[in-house]
């Protein structure tokens, strides 16, 4: 199954439709579009020269002054007194504010300020490279600039989907098609390198060496975590799952945040049933192969996906423990980590029992 690229794109949007097709390939923008593995690869964008880099640092606790300095560089024709701003509060890794002058936000600059110590979690240089690569394929907005502790990029009009939307077959078919497209991208024609175990190990070592003494009693002991991580690597490495370039942060709003109460329980009742998963995976495989797929192929991917879901629970639980230690964002990261670890141990027996089709 998909593993993270060399850097994930935390809180980056995933678009189902765009105004124009990818200039390098023949992707269609309508529902009838299918992913094409033969898409011609564009050259990887230049590392630094392609995007301006400003020596500006934006205060996480007072974003507006720094954001306006960046806007003066990016939109010098805008009058400062006319610039409007809007804070987005769903993100739990970075802080995000929109800057615009027109009511319709047709020309709008998003200023993303990296969260405290998130360089421990994300390779920011590779994040920019991956952002540009996705943009070259029509899968990401325009990247306007980077600055000392963040980046600015294009605001895309549209509706953020919630759990009630992504369960609709018409929409989850579009999501499957777009994900299949991203998974066929190869940087400079080379296959992506798997970094799941490397990143997970790094996260674990941070937890073990820097956070362990302050771990809550609700969190498994580090000795247990180390054993589970070794089991995961041994068990999942046997699945012969393909390595692909993936987004690695495709969330929908099934985590409810209330500033007064913190994190409510993640609603795993919304986790798709087997038949829904099989339908989704069939769309995905058909998009990749551009042909009909067999029930065996769909079942094989179903087993891989559900087994790798264990790695997802474990990975994001470790991430949440690190965020709990360093982040200044008002979010109950510790509770989220406990929820993900609990779900990992809850589903592990039944998922472990799944067998690849003969």
C-alpha cells in the first residue's frame, strides 16, 4: 500500500476538480476522467530558484503583521488598509490565514505558518519540492513563496468535504480517481523510495528519548511501542505492497473540535464497511490500470489497505505525542494519541487474521 514520500504535505488540500487540465498530460477534469499510468512526467521543478524565498519570520501568536509584510511582497498593488484576513482553525500541524481584498476571494493568498518544532516531523525542503511536483501535475495550487517559517500559496475555490460527503459514491469515485493519479507520479521518472519505517522510527525515538518521562498512563509504555513497531514492520513488509508517491494527510472532518471541550471521540462508526471499501478500491484500480479489474485484485488491495491502516494508527499516534509536547495549537493531542493507539489495539486481531487471496 502507499507509504509516505520523503516529506508529507500536512494540511495540504486535495482537489477533485480544476479549471484546466494538467499541461503535461491528458487528465480529464470530469467524472469520466481516469488515471493514466503512461502520463508523461514533467521535469522536477528547481529546488530554490523556482519560488521566491523571503527572509521574513511570522510570529505564530500574532500572524497578521508578518502576513501583511509578505502580502506587500507578493501583491504590491494591494493597499494595506484594504487587505482582509480570515483564519482557518481546522489545521492541527500549522497555522493558516487567508489574505484578500475582493469579497469573492478570487485572488487570495494563503499564508501557512509552520507549527512549533514541526521541523522534527516534516522535512520542509522536501515539502516544497513535493508541492511543486504536485503542482506540475495539476494536483496542487500555485506556490507563491517560502519564508523563514512557512510558505504562501494559492487559495482554491470549493467546498471542504465532510464525512457525509465522501460517503457518496459519486464523490468517492472522484476521490479514488484523483488519488490514483497522484500515486502514478514519479519524480524525474524515478520510483519513490519508501520512508514509512524510517519516519516512524524517528518519531518513536523522539518519543522515547525526549517525551517518555512525561507520558500519560493511558499511553502504552515505550517497550510495548517498540515491540509493536517491530511487529508492524515484519508483518506489513511481507505484503509486497507497491511504493507510491502519496499525500499522506487526507483527512476529512470526522474529528470534532470544540474550543471549550477539546477533542471529542473520533467516530469510527463512519469507517466504511467492507462493501463500500471494495467499491472504492475497484474505482481506484480501474483508474490505474485503465481496464477492468478482477475480484481477486480488489480483494488483494483490500487486505493490504486494512493491514496498513494499523501503521496509520500507530504513525499518527506517535505524531500526536510529539505535537502534545511542542505544539502551541489549541488541540488535545494527547487524547488524540490515546484514541489512535486504542483503535490500533482494538482492530489488530481481526486485521491480522486477514489473508491474501490465493
